[in-house]
C-alpha cells in the first residue's frame, strides 16, 4: 500500500514537473516577438526631454530650476553678495562626451552653456559640464548624479544617443562619414 502511494505521488510530481517545464518555453517564445515590436530608438526630442527631466531631478543646491523647452535647460543660482546668475544649457549643442573608460564623466559642445549674472555685462560661455565623477578638470558641476551609478550609466546612454543626433545634423547630405 505504501509503495503504491509513493508511486502515485512520484507520478504526480513528474507530471507537474513536465508541465511546468513546457509552460515557460511557450512564454519565452512569445516575449522576443513582443520585444521586437515595442523597442525603438527614442526621437531627439524624447531623448532631450528625458535628459532634462533627470537634470531637473538632480539639480544640486543652491541652484533652482527655472524652465525647460526645446532643448534649453535653464536654472539660477544665488551667488555671494546677493547676485543671481542664470545658466542656460543648450542640449541641441551637446556634441561630445568624455571617454567611456574615464572616471570623470562630462559632456561638451561648442557654446552649449551660457551663464549671465545681474552685475556682469558680458555672459560667460562654456563648453564643458561635469555629469559625474571626480571632476578632475573642475568643470561646472550643477548636477548630483554621482551617488546613483545606475542613473549615471543611463545618462551616458541617453547622452550618447543625443550626441549621435546632434552630430548627424552637421553632416552634409552627400557626406558618408
């Protein structure tokens, strides 16, 4: 009697095991097809909007977010003596990033940044902004991404996509490279 109960129990377990092995295989086959149809490269506007959203979320104090539209990210900072400076970062002008193996992660672009202060008559134009890392070159560092390395890697990917878009705009119609 005990032997027959053990045989029945073993048969039930084997049947459950076989049916459990078959079900994931069917689901796994369905997932790649769905992934192919839903994955697509974001547009330049979507890329800039995502980057600007993360910049706003991680804007380091005492800076204050003012606005974002069409790739122009604007923030202000109260300086010593009560002076207020406003900085505009033009994401449309981001054309480069630091080496992917560098600890110091920065973005660059000719004339991509502009800071104006109330008392200054001439604005300060800059071409580099630190995104994360030790900031060896002492670039402007308005964001606090460094503590979240996963976000830093996502920013690197998004900024690489943006650099591709911005670089493509400079290539002539008949140029291949």
